[in-house]
């Protein structure tokens, strides 16, 4: 249905209103008309795995990258604001491919160079409201994409999840999420194969990708059915062993996690390699969140609550700080932590084999869960990916371009002409030491320059 052609005068008025509101939004986003910035002299890492470019000249116009060249190769536009970055390194704005975004954390992401987040569960209304505020620029923070509430079997693990018990309910949950305005869906541990199939069928009709934190469905089954990502590598142990015990354990979330986490240690090298190859063939991406596995294996170590980065977490942020409550709920003791630590090298090996098999690996942090610091923990994840066998360049690609691919957001996660000007200026070069990603001089989001120190001053 259309309203017909408006009268001439009404059309003019409407036009004026539109221009006025557009420029207002533009101002809020820090994009004024024809603002040109020239970043000169840094080493450029494009986020897509290309060889680093020395002496780069990046011309940014109105929040987008217009040109990338070598210094002195092309003239700098006369109206450009020139910024000398000799000795620095520029990487794309980081993308956290597995986050649970809380309102207090939005500025923290930006301070740590994370300019986009893939949110994978919160209350649908609260996270979609936050997403709209962030994306309209009314609060400062990363670009946000969201799954809304996760879809789980019944009874749901979390009270604010959407529970489904029948194929009809699974389809209806997909439709309701689509209407609410989610960007993709997240399925959780209690979703069985017989629920996953109709859910994926409905999601495909509505063009919604499905991210999976698996429990009752193994990773190979879910990947062959068409999920876009395997979160935390959940479901891999079951796929590798074919042992139904793991699926059964997931009737309780904590039992499932505990049994599966220990199960990694039982896998041998050839089983891991074979499973990685089979899974990579399905083209599914993995979001290993090694930092979650690592933190949970060391949850009994009180030092982690005072490590660098924690100073950014307010005392009131219970989701990150309340380790004792998790210890109480899980009942984990030192024998459990020993078992989790034995599993870590098998998880690392799986990541290495997945890379060798040509599989896509995206970096995600699972912040703001226990001990996981919004923004900072993505740097920890990159370092752990390097520890598992990725090169620093590959770890940066995992935290940039691979995340954008999961979001189907082609203009993000890569520095090239036409892409958005979300980028991070580093004081050092991460190619020789991945820890250099944490030493941030400047962050640019939507073409707006932000100094992390000035941002931190607003919450200190
Ligand atoms: Zn999560």
C-alpha cells in the first residue's frame, strides 16, 4: 500500500524536515559535512590478512575510508586535517564476536579499541534498546548487533531466554525474534536436533543466521544443518567421540559444561585433527572463546580479580566481579580445575587443526561474564589464539574481518577504500608481539577520534 503522491508544498516541507533531522544525527555521530582526515606514516594492517603496509597514507572522508596509498604517492587534500602517525601501527576497529553487552561497559569497549560487538543474549527489549541508542549515536560505544534473547529448550537455563519444546514453538520463536528486530539468532545448550531443524528452516526463510552454543546437539550435526558459528567449541567433544553421555549431561547446564570441559582431555591428536577437518568442510565458523576456557580453568586464582584491565570494571559490575557466587553454584574444587587445565592444550590443538584445515576462526570474549573484562578480554583472546598456533596477523584477522563476516557486514573489519573508518592506532607493532594491541594511542569510530585516556577520565 502506498499513500499516493504528496502535494508539492508538503513534499518540500517533508524534504526540509528530513534534511534537518539527518544533519542532527550526523552531528551526534561526529560526522560533519565533508570532514577530511589524513593519517600519515603508520604501518597499516588491513584486517583481511594482507601483508602490513609501511608508510601508509589513509584519507578519510565523512567517516569512510576514501583512499589508501603510500606517503607522497598521492597529494593530501588541501582541506584535510593531517595527523602524523610515524612509528605507529593501524589496525581495523576490533570486533568482539561473542559479547553480552551491558550498559556500563559501552565506553570500555571503545577505550580498548573494540568498535563493533556481536551481542549473543540479553533480555530482548533491553539489548535492542541499547543497540538502537548505540547505533543512533545517542550514547558513546561500539556498533552493536544483537540476537536478543537466546532460544533454548525447556526449562530454559536463564529466566530471560525464550524456551521452545516443539517444532512449532521453535518456528514461532524465530518469527517473534525477527519482528522484534534481532540481527541473527542464538540457540542454546538444550536445543535438540529435532528442534534445531525447523528453527533453522524458519530462520533461513527470514535470512537470519543462527549462532550456536551447543549441548544436546553435537557440533557436526549442527554445522551440517546450517548454523553459522560454533560458540566456545561446544559440541565438538561429542562430535569427536560420538558419546551420547555428553548430550545427556546437558539436561543441566552446569553438569553439561563441566563434563564436556573435562572431556576435551580424553581426545587424542588424531581424533582432534579428524574432527577439525570434518567440521571445517561444512564452512561453519568457530568462535573458540579460549579466554573463557582459560578463566574458568583458573577461577580459583584470586590474582585474576586484580589483573591489568580490572581497573576499568566498576565495583558494582557483579557479572564480572562475582566469582564467589559462581564457585558456589558450580561446586568446582581443585580436582575440577586440574582437569580443566589438562583440557586446555587439547582445545588449543583443535584451534590449530581448524586453522590448518582452512576453517574460519573468529575472536570473541564472552564479556561481561565472570572475570571477562569488556574490551580488554578480546586482547587476551587474541594472545591466547596466538598461543594456540595462529600468527599475530591471523589473530588480528580473527578479531576484525572474521567477525564482520559473521555479521554479514562487509564494510566493517577491514581497512580498504569504501569501508567505514573504524580503526585503532597502536603505539607499537603487534606483528612481533600480539600484546602490542593493548597499547592504544587513538581509536577512531565512525570517523571520530577518541583518546582512551580522555574517555577513561569520564568514568574515573
Ligand atoms: Zn556467551
